[in-house]
C-alpha cells in the first residue's frame, strides 16, 4: 500500500494542527514566529539527516509503505513530513506545558499568604 505512511503523517499533522489552533498553542498563538521556528527546526533536522545518510548511519527502510518519491539519496518524501510532524508536535506540547505552568504559578501566587 504505497503512500500509507504519508497518509498517516498527514493525518497526524492535521490532528496536531487542529489542537494547536483550537487552544492557540503554537501557530494559533503567533503564526509568524511559529512558521520561522518550524522551518528552522525542519531545516536543522534535514541537515542532520543528510549528514547521517552520508555517514552511512541513516538509510531508507521498508519501501512497501512509502510513495517512492525521493528528495535525495536515501531521503524519501515522507521524511520531510515526519520532521514537520515532529517539530509541530514538540512546539505544540511546549506551548501547552508553558500555559499549564503559567496557570499553576498564577494559582500558587493567588493562594499564597501575603506578608504585611
């Protein structure tokens, strides 16, 4: 089933995007900053992947689930979408954690006894 992995990645990206926009965690909070962070993160991981491929550490795995479209030697199209999912998920979780920590801090400050 060629392309099944890509479909799964796209479904994952859509799910993370819906959560992000619903709760304004990453792209929903600041789209321009989020786009820059996402592009820099994906570019960094693509450099990492390319170095790993050239060193013989990384290689293309099972070809039965991927489209066969190559961005470079041993670098399938699906890797780009995996990296987008990885970075977007990480930043969405970071946004959620930051919000939860800010709420916990606010709650702690509001219940703390005041020195008079």
